[in-house]
């Protein structure tokens, strides 16, 4: 018989994590909440990942103190494209049968109405719709929104309509990120005239350049380093090589013809045979030449449909290129029967 005062034996059912390298007991384990890892304090072996931080959250309402350094980890991240703290609570509009939430929703909108934020949201929505309609990459849309935010913060171009500024920001964003669009394409998209797009484009370039200079002067006065990552750098006119790539894709031409048309455009720029012509007409004439050279001819009318220039303009540019065809066409393109120089139409 066991003594009543003696404790009854019980099996230890606790699971204990032990480092397989050190095999220390009790284990010397450290929870690295900053990276979410469970690490052995003796040898540094990682024993677990994605560890949940079970410590208590902290909140503070002293946003105006300590240099606006709020250690709160509660809430969503701030959107740099919007103004304000963005921590307000939104009341749902639809609650079923009664209209109490609708009344509260309207009352909250009146109390927290911010005209500048409303204007920004409307402009961002329009920019996003424009970019989606012509398959422009999302990074271009984001950069266009960033440019519009700069203009809105500076309260510049008060006499200009919002549609005009949006068209200018979209044109600049496309050019800066290597997917240029012509004035004609932006006009077809935004319904802002080509002349107005050209004027706002020049005005925006001057504005962004002046903003860069102001930032550098302020940083020099404060003795700080200048962050040049966000600086606006003016680009030259549209490169015909970039237009050749896009136009060939729209015409269904293969990669080889696309590459040859780009090389012809590059050589034409060095030779100067098309000096003074617009990038659109240069790209169209190079595609016309490359397609006939490689045995997949496209008519000037077909090319004009994607390039946005008349077929007469394409023929005129081709007529200027034809006398220098031997300088523009590489002999490697003609080897093994790949290309035929005699297939080029006589100018």
C-alpha cells in the first residue's frame, strides 16, 4: 500500500523542444520576434520559423509628441498617395431593412469631408481606368499617380483642368518608364487635344525640374544628403526603336523582323537619312523595309493603321531610306536565303 501522503506518479505529457545539435536540457532557446524565428541561444541553429508574437500590443495617442514617432502597430499601413493619417473609421452603408446606418454614413461623410482627398481619389481612379484600357503596366499607373500628387500638393496649374493634368502626367510616366505613347494615342485615350497635351507636357517638365532644384537647395542649407532616387530626369524624344517593338507586335510580325526593324532605325539615326522626320514615320518606314526584306510584306496602309501616320508619309520616309539601303541593311540578314534585298519595292 502506498502512503497517502506520497504523490501519485504522473507521466509528463509536455512537449519540450530541444536543439538537436546541443541537446541541452533545459534548452536555451530564443524567440526572435523581429524575424519570426526560434533560435538556439548556444549554437544559433534555427529551430522554427513564422513564430507568432504573443506579447501584448501597445497603443499611444500622442501622435503630436516625440517628433510624431508613434510606436503603434495597430491598423493598416499609410498610403503615400493620400493625405492625412488615414486612420478614420468608416461606417457601412447598407444594414438591411432600417436606414440607421445610411444616416450615420451620411453624417460621417459630412463631418470628415476632405475635398483634396476626394479630388485625388477621383484622379487616381481615372488614371487607373486609362492604363487598364490600353494595357499599360501597373508601375506606370503608380508613377503617374505620384506625379499628379506632386502637382496637387504644390497647388500648381490652377487654371488647368484636371483632365489636362492627368493626360500630361500619363504621357510623362509612359516616357519615363520606357513604354512611350504618342500625343495622338494619349488624345484618343483622354480626349484632350494634342496641342494642349504638348503645352502641359512642357509646363510639367519645367515644374518638376524646379521642384528638384528647390529640394537640392533646401538639403544643402540643412547640411543633409540629397536623395536623387525620386528626382525627375527629362527624357529625349521618343526612340523609334521602342515604337518598332510595339508596332510589330500589333502587326503580328515575328521577333526577327522586330529586331531587324529596330536595327535599321538605329542605323538610320546614325546615317542621318531620316533627319528631321518624326519618330512615328521613322518606325513605320523601318517596319515597311524589314517586312519586305524578310518576305512578310506589310502594306503602308496596314502599317499606318497601327502607327497613326498616313501611308503617304510612310512612302515618303521609305523613299528617303531607299538610296542608302546597302548601308542600313546588314549582310548577315541576307545569308542562307533569310532575306532578299531585291524584294524591297523600288522607290
